[in-house]
C-alpha cells in the first residue's frame, strides 16, 4: 500500500486499511471525530430523529413533571435577578 498524507497534520503515514485517512496521533483522531460529529449533526435525518425523540420523551408523565418544575424555578430566579438589577 502506498503512503498517504494525514488530512490534519500533513505527515506521511502507511495506512493499515484502505479507508484510513488520518495517522494514529491523538490530536488527529480528535479532529477527525469532531469533523464527523459536525457533519453528522448537519444531516437532516438524525436531527429530526433527535427532535422527535425529545418531544416524545418530554411528554412522559414523570419527565414532564420534572421539566415543569425546572422551568418554574428557572423563571423565578430570572425574575428575582431582574428585580435586583432594576432596583439598583
């Protein structure tokens, strides 16, 4: 197999498999994973699945109760903070 240049660090390396595009350095692997995640999140299908799952998840009775309580506390804190700022 011929030597390739790593997409990220530009060093030459001997790939173990044909599909391999990066060398084995940790930094290059991290960059490759970040790129893949960024690309994956941009695809419409996984995004729709996540949104659908979340909308169904939030409708569960136990979860719904906790979410409502969380937002209740959140908005109370926000209201108090705005009152403190406006009084100063």
